[in-house]
C-alpha cells in the first residue's frame, strides 16, 4: 500500500470523534466485521488509527477507497465546510431524463480532458443527493488529497452546492464539467453562502416554507383545539402590542424553525444623508460601508429581536427577505430615480 | 425585687405562647381555605367542560364521551382530536381541499397510489392583487412555476388538476421504486438507480432471490410526468445468458409497461417460485 494512502487514511481516522470511528468504518465497509473486531476502540485515537492503517495494509487499500472514507466523513459532518450555492440555467422545457451513469461519465470525461491528475469519487444518498469529491493535482503533480473540493447535487434541480476551499483557478473547470454533465447551458454563483448545508438546501429548495403537515393541521382546525384556561387574576400589560408583534413576526418568519445561516453581509454604496447645514461630505460621492451581521443562528436571532423588545416590528425587509430572496450577500446602491431611496442590486 | 422581675418574665412568656398559638391557628385556617379554593376551582373546570359538551351536543354534532356523568377535560380533548381526524379523512378522500385565509386560500393536495395514501402537499395562495403563490411545500423538481405560468391566472381549476396529476404521478412512481427496493432487494443488484423525479429507473435483476447472478437489465423511462407507468421499457439480457431469456425479457417488458413495478415483480417472481 502506498505510503501516502496510509498517511491519508491515518489522518482521516484521526479527524473522526472516537466514539464514531467504529460506525464510520462499518459504513465504509472496506474492512470486514471480523477485522473490526480486532481493533480496541477504547484506546487513544493515535493507536486506533495505527491499527486501522495496519488492517488497510492487509487489504491493500488504494486512494479511491481511502477517498470514500473521506466522503463518508464529510457527509456526516458537512457543517465543517463553507458551502457556496450555484444556480444553473437552461432554455427549453424538455423533460429531463436524468441518467446517473451518464452524468458521472460526462463529468469525469470533461474534467479529465482538461486535467489528467484528478481523483474523482461519487457517492449517492437516499435523498437523491449526489456527492462528488475531487482532489486536484497539476499537469506535473499527483492530486493533493488534502486539498479537496466537494460538490453536492440533487438531480433535476438547477442548484449545486460547492465547497471549494482550493485554488480558485480550478473552479471554472469544475463549473463547466457540472453544466455539461447535467445538461444545462450555464452556471452562476448565487449570493448565498453558509456552513449548514441542509439550511442552504432548505432555502433554495424552499423547504423551510413552514407548510409542514403539523402547522397546516393546526391552521385548518385551530378553532376546534383545546385552549388552556387563563387565570383571570393575571393582567397582561401592553397585551395588544405584544400580540401585534407576535402576529407580525409569524407573518414574516412563520411558525417553523428558521434555516441556519451564520452571517449576512451588506455592502453599502449609498449617499450619506445628513442635514445639509452640517455638510459632512462636500464631495457628492457614495459613502462606502460594509455591514456584517454574525450569529450562530442569524435568522432565529432576528426572529427573537422584536418579541424581546430590542427592535421594532416589522423588521427591515433587508433582513427579513434573506430566505425568500435566497441570498445573504447584498449590494445596496442609490436608486437612480426621482424619489430617493436605495435598491438592492440583483 | 428579683421575684417581681421573675413574675414579669413569666407573664411575658405566657403572652408570647398565646400569640404563637394564635398565629399557628391562623396559618392552619389559611391552609384549609387554600385547599378549599383548589377544590372549588377543580369543580368549576369540570362543570365548564360539562357545559361545553352539552352545548356541542345540542348543536347536533357527534360527541364521544365515555361517562356522560363526568366528562373530564381529557375526554373533551380526545373528542376534539377525533373529530379533527375524521375531517382530515374526508379531505384525504377528495384529494384536494382548501380553506380561506386572511389574504387568500390555502390548498392541500393529497396523493395516493392504488389505495395507499402518500404525502400531502400544500399551497398558500394570495388572491389580491392577482392570484399568486405565496408559499408552498411542493418539491423543487416538480415544474410548479411552468404549470403556474400556464394556468394559474386563467384557469385555476385546471392548474390544480394538472398539478395534482404531476404530484400523484410522482408519488406513485416513487412509491413503486421504494416498494421494489424494499420487498425485492435480493432480486436486484445493488440499489436501484433512480433520480429525483423517479422518471428513469435502471437496474439489473433476476427472477429468484436465491440466484447470485443478475442476468436481466431493465431501463424504464417515464416520459409523461403525469403518468405513473413507463412510456418506454428496455429489458435486455447478458450476452453470456441462454437464448431462452429473450422470450422472458419480452414478457417482463410487457408486464412493466402495463402494471405497477412491484406488482410485476410479484407476478414473475411467484411464477418462478412455483417452477422451483
């Protein structure tokens, strides 16, 4: 077995939390159950990984098999990467007969015709997600297994999720291969990025739409449901205002959990509006400014602002439009019309 | 003197003891009254539930009450849940249902395939200034936008009919593929190759779970997205397989064209078992 393969497997196993190693190796399926029994998963990870490498040596693992273990790890821990969302376009409405074999063949052929030194692995999951792992090399060097790009694609949808983390120069090649393989015409990057792959999927596939069976169930039959008796001795202050805020919040955010985003960025190129007498800027130039909101869970925190009394309801549409517009990077410029204001560029 | 002082202390102690007894009695009384209040509140709630139930019965609705003398809050809740479930059942049977909302209508499209209920999908429509889709739970790969562009403004009944056809057909295709994977996994090599719309299925298979080889290859294309049966079927067999398989392949192809995938498998699998 190649030294580099052994080292790669060793480092991949080290990344896995100790109590997950056995399950992941079982999912991998490269080592037999009998072989797995011989490993003591209670020892320190350094030793476990050495044992695993030893067994892989016995089975003569190659880089393709090692890559599969990496895909399994990345699929279980996708949030460790930053995902960018891309949208493909095509003209015409022909019924798409998406053939997986055909897709894989075209993708590999396109990529390999431009760059000989690449490792390409595919893995399909039950939710029709196709995971592609690409390790990039150069015309003169072998693929670097530690500099990988991941692509997640659901057939018959125009959206692709890419975690590049590599040389930007390979990105156009990757995009081209995808467009050709999926039978589309072109591809563009959307202004939507985040760590939570599932949340990004929720946003573009509109799965966050709060119309789950449960919420519609309650919606249709709310009048019949049991309402708890309230104690008449308790008086709610500002009851109307609180109810208005709740109602507006529900209109805007819905009842369900919000998709998980970590930041929203607004690049402002607007004119500074001040009292003409103050004359802060004598040059009539746009004021450039970058505003970035960060949070472990941005949309949930925005949702809780008004009920917590920290902001007025309704919130600015610039914040609340994030899921509907499927973007969290904005450029705001001056509106070139007769009434002042600003508009969000496409 | 000392004795007078002692007398004074004694008197004070006596006073304190009397006061303490009084406070204790007060507290006991308070506790009893509190308990009484709880009791009365409980009774009040029960009576309220009873009255509620009586009113509903008078309106001519069905009520399920186990003990007409003492309908507990629990029983009332159970009755409400049951009537809600009954209404949902009615909606399932009709396939499309709707309810007026503040700004429009919310529709629910229920899908089913040959007697089995499958998923439901929802559309929240706005009616002003024109009919538009506000929110929905239709999967992204169903051509909702295209269907809406064609029919939503002009013929809303047709819109729902076409959309319902798409969704029912998709649910049916997916159900067949799932059933095949679940019940005939030993007759299929690996996993079924499919896609999001389940409109292209490719798999290698055999006719008996005991066999280790998979001489047949099936390729099913569902060209009509509103149909849950394939428009084109290609069944081929391995080059090294006996020529007699040609006839079997043709028979299978015919079955796949006419009936549900898992039923077709049941047909030729059971025949095979009989032969064995």
